[in-house]
């Protein structure tokens, strides 16, 4: 099974930021990436619906022989990963907002978290905050409207800039020095965030940590691909192939990009 691909899914294009880190760390691995953009955003959906969509995505990837699945979506992880782990035999890697490193690094004792409603209202998020940010003031903010803009290929538009300005204000007013991007779509906003935020504010996302965890779990299960040639990559979307291709070009990702109505 070592030469089987890694499967990665997200509610859309955001998980490509995770794909990029996995590919950088594990260039010999083949991958299948599934962008469920037709159903984005997941963040406003009830948990049962997020579970149903996550099951559908998992089965799509298992049908392509994936040896491990990365749930490259905070919303799907916080709402559905325990169901997926109970239902399927393959290992699953999940994503959680990087609260722990933010709590470790803050010197003001105040940390901002920008995420979807589905993530911020989940019990896993509250559990992580209680366990890793005790004594830290967490200013959380729902990023309503950001995922649809990124999905529309408008991550650097005026509309994205003005939403971000509005969402960052309460965090800046509170004196945060760390801002956690709790949604895998949001790293596409980093160019705008860097323009809008004072230099001393640290922006955290969990891409590299997820890639390292993927490597560890593959090694534990003796599933690392020993090949020395670069892996092959397949990217699927059920919405706009053109926007998918634009995002892949932006990330310098090479592989087969396809539309499929899943
Ligand atoms: N990329 C997803 C996440 O990390 C986007 C959420 C959504 O679809 O609302 O949560």
C-alpha cells in the first residue's frame, strides 16, 4: 500500500494550502485532492450535514485507493473526524486552529482567532481553547463572507480587504499579538493581512504542523512511499475548473485538474 496516494479534502480550495505543505515535505507521495466547492461554505451548515458531506468526500477518495486521508478543513475536522475515524479503517489527519502555539508565543496574553461559525461553535474548539489557552484572552471572530470570496478567486479584492478590516478591528483594539487563521482558506488572504496588520503581529496557520503529522502517521503505519521520483497529483473540483487551475498556478502546483460532479 506504500505507493497508494494520500487523499486530501476540503469544502473547497482552502485545503490546497495544506496540500502545498504536504507536497513540500513529502514530494515523493502521490496525492488526490478533492475540492467540494459546490457545497462550500461548510461553516454555516449543521453538524449532521457536515458529517454527510465528509463521508461522501471520504468515499470518493477511498474509491481511488487512498492510504490516508487528510481532512484539510477545520470545520469538517471539528464536526466530523470522530465519525470518520469510527467508520473507516484508514488513518485520518485533522486540522485544528493553531491555538496552542499562539498561546505559547503571546507576550500580551491576547490571541485573535479568525475562523468559521462551524469551527468556533464546535465542542472541539472549546476543548482546545480550555486546554491550551488557559489564562489567555482569546478574541474570536467569525469570518463570514471570506470563504465565498476566496472560492470566487477574489482573495485579493477590495471586498476581501474591507471584510478583513472589519474583522481585525476588535482583535487589534484588544491588543492581540498573535492571529490564528482557523480556516484553511485564509492563508490565501496572507498578502492582504500583511498589508493590514502592524508588523509585530504574528500570523499563524497550521499547514506545516499538519504536514509533519502526516509524515509521522505514515511512518508509524509503515506507509511512507519509498519512491525517489516526484509524486503524481490529481485535483478534482465539482464547481469551477478555471478557478481551481488559477489557484494551482498561484501555488505552483502541477498535476491533473478535473471537473467531476460529485
Ligand atoms: N477550509 C474550511 C475550513 O478550514 C472552510 C470552511 C467552510 O467551508 O466554511 O474550515
